[in-house]
C-alpha cells in the first residue's frame, strides 16, 4: 500500500475487460491501441466500463511522429516488440472514440 491506497493488478484483454459496465470515472490507455488487432473493439470496451460523463484518456504514438519513426527503425534493426505495432493518426483515433459513442474533447499531438 502506498499513501493509504490499496492497489490491485489484474491481467486481461482490452477487448474483454473483466469489469462491469460503468465501473470507472477514468480509463487511461497509453501505447495500447497500437498493439491491439481490433482497436475499435478495444475502444468500445473501454467506453463500456466508463461511467456516464467519464473520461477516456488515450496516449498513442502518432503515425507521423518522431517517436513512431524511431520504433519503426528499431523494428528494421531487429527489435521484435514493435513489429506488430500499427500507428494511427489523430483523425483515426478520434474516429474510433466517436464510433464507440464517446465525444472527443481534445487532441494534443506531440512531435517528439
């Protein structure tokens, strides 16, 4: 326990989260969707576990970002981790969020 908070870690699949509907005020996924085969299903599932007026926070490597480019270069040099990664544009990510029934509040592209 840290600062009086009890933390529990669960292993699961983002396409089938082990939580009831409307369980969370915030769902955060950082560098997750680039590794998911069915990103639309994953975002729908994240939306399902959000409470009304909850927030979904996505942090992804943009398709044209320097970060994504460096990961592609690592793949070409033999790093297996990033071989299956699919980097999306902000427009593609926004469409996934809207298609899941959520409103896109803002996008903040990073160039580094």
